[in-house]
C-alpha cells in the first residue's frame, strides 16, 4: 500500500507542477507530453490502489448506491489498511 501511495503522491506532484508551468508556457509541446504521461501514470496507480484497497476519493465511486460503502470497512488506525485480506472491492482474488 505504501509503495502505491508513494507513486500516487509523486505523480500528483509532477502533474500539479507541470500544470503550473503550462499556465505560463502553453505552447511547450515537451511539457504537454510530460503532463500527459504523468497524468496517465497517476491514473494507472490510482486504479491499482483502488482495486486493492477501495476508493481513494469520493469521486472514484461510480455507483450512487455504493456512495457510502467506503465507511463500512476498518479505518487505517483500526488496522484496516495494509492488512492482508482487507480488500474491499470486487478485485479481490480471495
């Protein structure tokens, strides 16, 4: 879990940073390509995280019937995140 979150943090920082640059350099094609690469990498890392641990943000929940299900599992300080067998999504292989 920590490795995935570290990747998400790093990609998110890169996306935010290059977006600030693109605000003042909108015609920089190399920066735009870098932004698209980091955005796609972040999206892949977020999907991998959510497949194992459930939604990362409320915006990740697609079905309105499942909107509040993320509160049902154990919270991180209750030993929920990072423990084997606590996957809360349909991606669990158990």
